[in-house]
C-alpha cells in the first residue's frame, strides 16, 4: 500500500531539510521508510517528520542539531511552506 505525504523541502541556513507531515501515530518505524522514499524521490536533506499533538503543538522526529529550529517554529508556519509531496510504500 502506498501513502502520499505533504512535504516542505526547505533550505534553512544552508542546510537542506525535507519536512514530512505525518498523522499522529507511532512514527519510529515509518521514519526509516520516509528517509528511503525521500532519497529515491531525489529530495536532498535531513528528513524530519512533523505532526500536531492533541493541543496543536508541533511534534517532530529530527536530527538533534535541528531540534532548536523545530521547537521554535509552529506547525502552521511549516504547513505554509508545503511545496511538494512524497509517495511512500507504507
């Protein structure tokens, strides 16, 4: 089964980031699949999975060096940057 995810492919201070918007669910198994799918799709950069929690706060799975950025930005600010999609065999 394939699933399509909204993506914001960003360049943050010369660091390429592939922000993938996922539903609130266990993400750890899906994360590796997202990384492989992004690479196969030619999306360069660190893959970051983001989702809103039940209070609307941004939750994410990202490399440690990018935590400060994702702790400061809102989910709605990230969604405003969507510029592509990612098809993933999930």
